[in-house]
C-alpha cells in the first residue's frame, strides 16, 4: 500500500510527522481521564475525599481537556493541510500529463474517464490522505496504548479476556476490504461511462433534438445512471457489513468486561473505580475499531482510484521539451523529405513519401478530395501525433533536433474544430497572448474582418460567447479563431478550412488582409474552395496521401488536371449561375 501513496507522503513528510506527533500526544493525554475518573470514584465510594483534593482533580481534568483541544488543532491542521495540498498537487500532475500527450492518448482515453480521474478519484485520494491517516494511526497505536494501560493499571486477566473477540473484527474487515476494492473499481468505471454520456448529450443536444432521439438518449442516460447506482448499492452493501460487525463484537467485549469485572470485584481483587475506568477504556477502544473499518474502506477505494491515476501518470509524455535542443530562428523554412505517416489505428499510410519545400516567406495552398490527407499533412508539424521527425526539416535542421516549444511559439493555427471558451470576445481573442496591446488586438480583428460583427453586439468585445461559442454563428466562430491566431503575427500561420462558413465577400476581405499584413511571413491555407488558395505562391493537390499536382495557379491551369476541373466547376460555374 505504501508504494502507491509514497510520492505524496514523501512530498509532505514534514506535515505528516508533525501531525502524527500531535495526534499521538493527543491520544496519550486522553488516557489520563479514565484513570482519574476511576480514582475519583474510589475516593468518593470510600468517603476519603476532601474539597482540596477534589478541586485539584477538577483543575487537572480541565487542563487535560484544554491541552487535548490544542493538540487536536495541531494534528488537524497539519494532516488536513497535507491532504488538501495533495489534492491540488495531484490535479496539477494530471493536467501536466494531459498537456504533454499527443492526440493518440486522448483517442485511447475518453473525456469521461479523464474527468473522473481529475475529480472523483482525486477526492478519494485526498480523503485517504487526511481522514485515512487519522484512522490508520488511531486504529493501530491507540488500541495498543489503551490495552497496555488497562493491563498495568487495572488487571491483566480482565484485559486479555475482554479483548479476546477484537481480532475477529480485523479478520472480517480484511475479507470485506478485498470486495470493496473490486466494487470501487466498477463504480469508477460506471462513473466514467455516465460522464461520457452526459458530455455527449450536452455537446450534441441540437442534433439530438433535430433527429428526435431525445427519448433514446434519455434511456441511455438512465441505463448508465442505473448501472452506476447498481454498483454503488453493491459497494454500499459491503460497506454496510462493517458497522454491525463492530457493534456486535464490541458489545461482546463489554458483556465480558462487566461480567468478569463484577466477579473480580466480589473477590476484592479490583475496585469499583477500576471497573468504571476499565469500561471507559473499553469505550475508547470502540473508536479504533470504527477507525479500522473506515481505514480499510477508504484504503480500498483510494487504492482503486490511485491505480487509475497512476495508469495515466505512468504514460510516457509524447511531447517533451529538452533544454539541449536548438531554438528556431526566423524566418522558418519547412521541408518534408519523402515523409510517410499512418494513424495508430490505421493499417495503411495516410501520407506516402511526401516531398515538399516551404521556403519562407511564402503562401501555400493545400487542396484535395475529402480524406486525401490535407489536415494530416499539417498535423505533422504540430506534434499532435507521434511522427517520424527524421524526414521533416526546419531551416535545414532535422525537426527532432529543434525545441518543440521554440517551434510552437512561431505558429498560429486555426483548426477545423474551433475551440471557443465561455468568456468575452476580447478574452477569447487574447487567449494566445493575454499581454497583447489594444492596437495588436484591433489589427487582429481587422485581419479577420470581424469588426462589423463585434460592432453589432450590444456589449462589443465584452460580449460573452457562451459555452463553446453557442451565441455565435459558424462564420463568427471562424473569424474569432482567425483573429486569435494572427494576434501575435506568427512566423507560420496555418488555416485549416478556416473560411468554409463565411460568405464570398468576407472571404475576399480576409484573404486581402492576410496578403497585406503578412507579406514577410508564411501562410498555409487548407481549403476545399479554390478561391481561397488561387493567389497563393504555391499550391499542392493531394490525392490518397500523395502530391498529385504542384505549382501556382497558372501552372496548374495549364496542366489541365484535377485543379483545372475544380476551378471550372467552382469559379466558372458560380459565375455562370450569377449570369
């Protein structure tokens, strides 16, 4: 068990040591009260107590209570400070791990599972680190201390006979604990599944309503919720077995103690005060028995959660920044030298021996049929998947020798799936650089031809977009994403089908602005519409992962292949329709 939780115990060793010392002192102080009460009862019973001695006992008792209060503050502060810090630290470790992974990791781990680990599992570990530590110490050290005091201050025979049933509690607990571990894992898995369902329904609510499958999704939700409830109920049944075992066996110890204690008192071998002290000590033994049950319960749940978290933390980070790697100087030229790639889940190559030079500054258009490899080609530069870096060069250096951080700082990227945060338009645009000046912000808005839309909102740049930009149209989301990407005027700007939802005039304005403001930079445009790329310095056409055509607009028109046909269908066809 220690190995699983070692890293955070070592991290907060000082807090745990101080907290445990305070807890042990608090437990030791508690042992005085039953002894004092027993002595007081004997003195009263014998009629040999005076007011002076009685006052001393009362004052001593008050001092013990006050001391116990401050000791409790000491252990509570240190132990629970450590547990709260562990929760914070573990979430940070998980987030760092998430940010260091490629797309393959997220394809193999569902969002619901990652959310479950980041919330429910970490909470279980935090409870174990706090209350579980308290339970462990009180379930081991405290009962041993109590038993020793009972033996030396009251009677050895009475003590041994009374505690005889107690080992059965531990035996039964450990048997039940194995079941709790297994059921906890199933609860966590069911929780992940329910998380996934809720996320899918929340994100796809419009589609669900359009296709009138609300009832189907509701049934699926209830099925997953019922599965979680069923697993929780099974877990609760095993947890519920702990309390009756405690009560039955502790009650048995009291029966033995009172019966045999009365027998010894009749023989004159112990006093009535000692019997009272003994029952007080026995009552103090009840809490460690409960604590043992709580600890085993928490330990098994936290172990299941820690196994799930460690499974993620042990993933090797795909994106590694090394201080030994070179920084990338501007301008940045890119070369693919017979580069091939296939997705982890695919048997066949998506890209086949791509050879392409992108010499800065320039503009490159990428065209091709659906699933021809356009987006995949660009993803090779973004480290979204593990790729063969030996066939990609930046400024004549193999990409594996270049600092990933250095390269990413020079890229602005607009993906097909736009990520709009539930924040103001201003903050969404400034996401790439919170310290950008107002002038830089306005320039980015101008390039994206987004000003007229912003002016149309009552709150302007302070308009809240809603979750995932729910209050924005498709074209507005694209222009917001473009503004965000060009804010820092990056060395390389990649637009992946970033103008598919804008009208022809807006598209023309954006392209003109890019030409105007990015003459000395590199711009890569992936598109379906030829109008978006026809003025690029170089255009490539991909077909089944290979470059089938390459050149500028005039050269490709002369070739008379796919590009020319698409141009005639799209551009000339649109003109004929307008006529």
